[in-house]
């Protein structure tokens, strides 16, 4: 019995039934739908993943999610892109006939579902149910809902067998495996391919005393002079030393090019593609008066912010490098040139799906153009370090070889392997740096590997 406040009996009123929850309100469904849309944008339209996952300007379906669902979308997409050749092989093996032409949206639904079943800690029934619901809600895929259900349920039942079978498939696109094999041989190419399945380590470049900071942050000192962190809770800004600018995040390989100059005390140096500023900071700490260039004002704004936190100063100039003519030439120049970024697939697994052989050729031509102009900015006796984070020799060794072959008064300054204990294998017979993701093995509890990088030291003799 329900009473009014005065004690009298409250009349019974029949409650209106609550509106049934729509299928689109199923927990997790919108996250999976966003993941499938973004996968399509990356694989089919060659759009970068970072742009789609930008909190301000990213994919609308992603921006509409709460932070928990956004984290799930990021995990699903990174996993799917890292394992996509194997996921494709698993799906193909379970189909009686290939998916029809124009069924790309269906493929992406299946790939997102398969990634969860095979590689993520998501209950199989949840991954299947939400994938079927995705198919039902898309007019293009509705007629395939039963197929989605059958394929993914079977994938769950036969998971161990499927994983064993697809483990024989290289987890990189065939076009890039072929290029790696040509450059490094079959065994190394496959090892590089496997290495990109491991999440990238978090490396720090420290202003001083890496051994001390390794102890403070429960990490290890690296042969590059940086620190690699073990797993930790909380964000980077919560770590000791962040607020007072004692260090910054920078992959071990990315820290190498600036170190190749040695002491720059009293020298004028230019960082020609400078943002976000990690290498600029290294040049300042080496003693140089630094001019940092970038063609993007927004990127230079980020660089200035990073330098402010570190308590460092540099002159910054927004310019097209190919048109830059300083009043006085420089003693030292760092050209970390735009490239395909194929050495960074551990942290950017979309790269091999948004780039192709034609992009490598185009970027190599750009690098050569930038390098030739950069050399005109260098004083006689000055040093230029050319680098990039591509694994492809077309963007590194071949560019430098062409420029050396026809540039008067230019020589290679070989890097000595003995100066880099722990990374001797990264020094080529010509005395250039070539790091591979398979290098830098670490003890248990600390992630191994580093980005693929190329660097060469060039000296102008006249």
C-alpha cells in the first residue's frame, strides 16, 4: 500500500511501460561501429589513424563516444591494423567463397569482430553479438548478418587452430615485406614484421645522468644515453622530473641523429624540420645556438611549448625550407627529413596501410631536394646529419649515395661502431646508422626494440 503524506491511501495509477531499449543503445555497439568506420577510412581511403582519433578534429563517430569507449576503439584499431594480414587470412579460410565485390563495409565489420576474438580480452559472445547487430543496422550488410554470425562463432570455437595456421602469415602487407626482403633478406624481413606486433617502449631523453634517472623512474639506461621505462601506472606528466623539464619522451632511435654532432659549444646549428622539438632540445643541450625551422606554425607552437617546459630557448622560423636563405650559413645542420615513417609501425600501425611504393618514391625525391638545398646553408668545414624514420633504403642510403656522387666538396664522415657500445650492429660498413626494430634486446620486464632509423653524417670540405 502507498500512502499520501497525510496518511490517506494514494490512488493506484498504472505505470506506463518504459520504452524498449533500441538495438543501437546496446553497450559497446557504437564503439564497434566507430572502429569499423575508422578502419575503412584508414585502409580504403588512406587516411592517417592519428587524425581520425584526434579528440578535437577526428572522426565524428569517435568524438561522440565517452573516454572509456574511445580507449576501446583505439585498442581495437591498433590490434586490427597490426594483425590485419592474419585476420584477413583467417576470414578467407572460413568463407566458402570470397566476399562479393563492393562488400568492404562487411569486411571491416568481420575484421573488427575477428580482432577482438583472436587477440583481445573481449568475450567471444559479445564480439559476435555486436558484429551481427552492426550488420543488421547497415542496409548494405543486413542480408549478410547470418554469415557474420556463422563466421565469427566458428572463429571463436576454432580459435587455437586458427591462430596456429595464420601464424605462418607475415603480419605486414605483402608489398612492404617484398621491399624489406630485398633490402635485408628474408629472415630479417620476417623478424621485422613480427617485431611490429609488440607495443613500442617508452623512452626518455634526459638532460643529464641517465643512470640516476633510470633508478628514480624504475627504468634502464640505454646505450643511446637515454632511459627506457618499465610498465608504470598513471600518465607521463605524473612522473618525477616532468614538471621541472628534466627529460622528454623520445624513442631511442630518434635521439641518435642529434648525438652524432658531438659537442656544439659556440656553434650555430639549424634544425630544419624541427617540430615537435626533441632534437632541437638535444642540439641546445649540446651547446649550440639553435634556429628551428618548420613549415607549420601550429607545429612550431607545439615545439615552443615543449621547449618552455624544458627551460630551453631557440629561434623559431615558419618557412618553406626549399626557399629559406639565412643571412649567415650554419656550422651544423640537422635534416630529419619527411618520410614514409615505416620504421615506426610499432606505434603507428596504420602507416603500411596508408602508404605505398609510390609514396616512398615521392618522399625519396623530396628528401633529395631538401638535402641538396640544406647543403647550401652549411659553412665550409660544417657538418650535416641527414636522417629519417624509414626502413626503406630508397629513402636513406640511396638518397645520400646520389647526393655524394655529384656534389663537389662533400664527404661522408663515417660513424665508428666502437663509439656506440650496444648498438654496434646498427653501424653499416659505410659508417652510417641503420637501426631496425629487432635491435636493442632488453631484460624481462622491459620492452625490447626501437624505431627503424637511418642517419648519415656529411661534411662540407669547401
